[in-house]
C-alpha cells in the first residue's frame, strides 16, 4: 500500500475523478470542493511541500504549474480568472503531505485570506 492518499491515487489504488495526466503530473477533482471548479494537481514524485519541491526539482514544479494552467483552460476558467494555491505545513492548512496545487475558479473567489 502506498504511503499517502495521493500516492494511492497515482497508483490507482484509490479512485479519483482524473481530469488531466502527464508523464510527471496528475490532476483530479477535490472531493471537498471550495469553488465550482476545484482541481488538485500533484507531481507523481512525492515531495512533502512546495518548498521541498522547489529546492529539489524546479522543473517538476514548473510542470505542476503548467498542468494547472492546462486544467484552467480545459475547465473553462482561464479567461475569467482562477487561483492556484499551495498549502504548506499545519498552519498553512496542509492536510496531505504530498505537495499539491489547488486550482480554484468558476465564480468570484473574493480575498484570499480573511482580515485579522
């Protein structure tokens, strides 16, 4: 059995609604969407967070972002606008420790964070 939920999805041990796949990335719908379009983009190689990925493999990080842009086009949200976010660490809201980009759109999203 794979170590994380996302590795299980990559290995097809757990089903997911896959919307796009490349040699290095996988994009699938979030099971708890925060917007009309909410797709997760993951590298097929596991890194715990975006900082670790950026330090170890900048080209793979570029692939993740390129896949996010492709997903936005495919989902019809590129022209109106969309958000790509990475949650890093507990305080950043990360719940699965396999780096993943959230592609959100399909409606006005408002401010990124609530004022303090």
